[in-house]
C-alpha cells in the first residue's frame, strides 16, 4: 500500500540534507522510487565544497507540452540532536515535528502524493522539479535554470513553488544582494598614525554614508514602494564590519558586508551606482585608500504579474488575494529561467520553519496535497 502524505514526509525527513551533507545518493534513491511510480526522471549532478549534490526532475504523463511544474528544495537548514526538530521525526497531537517537515519536505510529499494519485488520468504532463542547496544560495535552482532543456517542453506550463506560505498565493518578495567591500590602506606603527593609511577611518566614512543611503531608500520606499512589503522599500544592512589586525598597528585593512533587499521596482544598476558612490567618497576622504567591491550573491526580487490565469485560478480556489512574503525563494529564478508564470504556495507556516521545534500539522499537509491535486486537474486535466 502507498504511504500517506504524513509517512512520506517522515521518510523524506529521515534523510539528512542539512548544509554539509552530500545528497546525490538520496536523489538517485528518490529517482528510483519516482520511476517505479511511472515517471521519467533525470538527475542533474552538482557539487558544493566537494560534496556531491543533485537536482531531480520527474516527468509524469509523457514528453508533450507540460501543464504544471511543482517545484521545491530538498535541503534543510542545520539541526542538532539537542533540538526537537531532528531527522528523527516525531508525531504529537496531529503535528509532525522534525527538521524539514515544514520547510519543505512536507510540501514535496504533498506534491508527490498529489501527482501519483492522478498520474494515469493526466491529459498533459506534470513535472516535479526538486533542487539542492536552496538554503545556502539557491545553487540547485541556478544550475537547473541554466539547463532548462532538462525539463522538456514547458512553454505552456505554470509553476508552483511549495515554500511554507500557509497555502496563501504569494506573488512577490524582495531580492537579496550581498556585497563585500574591502578597504586597503597602509600599515604603520601606532605611535605615528600619520605614517600609514588608516582603513578604519575610510570604514567610518563609508558606514556613515551607507546609513544615509539606507534612510534615503526608506523615504523612497514610503513614497512609492510596494505596500505589500513591510517595510515597503529596499533595505540595506551593514551586518559584518571588521578592521585592523592589532591594537598597535594603524589599520591597513577594513571589510564590510552589505546586505540589500531590493523591491522589484528598484533599479538594480542604479542601486549599485549609489553604493559605489559611497565607496568612492570614502576613498577620496582618506588619501591613499583603495577599495575593492565583490558581489557575493545577487538574487533578483520576485514579482509575478496578476493578470495570469494561474494567479486568478489560485485567487478563486483559495478565496483570498495574492500576497507577499518577507523571505527569499527560488520563484524569480524559475520565472526568468524557464519563462513561466510562478506562484509560491505551500503547506505550513514560515513561523514554524527554521525553528528548533520545526513542525507542520497533518491537516496542513492534507490541504497542500488537495491544492496540488486541484492544480493538476486545472492545468493538466
Ligand atoms: Zn524553503
């Protein structure tokens, strides 16, 4: 007999896919199970820090134009044995506790069950597209969108990403841009500070100007940002700051990590120019100071137009208008990379994700399976 969605979630949770784990063997294992369920399955090999990873694409219903792509990620955030949410899932009062139950192996199980339930009645193919390394930079999704042919014909498909949204339809979230700024000065003995080029002074000027930029972005957001976001505009944070190497040496080096979360309306090139201007001013203020700027990560903001029938179908099915979330997902990568309409919609609440007692309720999983089933009927039936 086939497992139900709760036991299938337990099975997925019981394999460790936290950062630092190789997952390719697990992916091949899943591929074998999905083949047994009737899918044509491809595995795209990847690797990170020497660990073998893999994306999985399972196609049910033949090689014609697909109607629906159900997407998700296989990895989880870290866990440890002292927490309640581990890879040994625990049932308690119709909730399932465990790492990845909510974010988002529960959604994968709901997608899988929904597809298998209807696999022999499909008029158009459906795909499961499950990726690795989402929590540490959407690595799998970036690799998969670089080879869209692995999915076969999907020009007419729509996609749902199963992140935990309490089964609300999400059509917008901010982007995620990380910059590392290095300031290079000249060391000197601290007894003669004027003999060197003090990178910490450049850092102080840079911090002041970046915080002025932050306030400008805030005002701009309040005037014409997206009111569905809180706060409504692009944000900037200087989360990691470091300078100098010893108390008796003039700091020859400083480093700053800047995180920007741009709204979709923000012009990315213009935003970069404004950061660059702050860096140039810091260098001009400290003779001899040089700067290098590295882009650590650049993930675009997500904005799915509401005119599409996928959004309208969800609005009708769920009885509520589409909304926005404050966390990053793979949605915009898929929207741009596969040229598909994409909505983020999955069981469970983000409030229960990434927690030491991460959990999802049995009812949430069942509702997720039902929604994906209805989507299959609407787009592949
Ligand atoms: Zn997630």
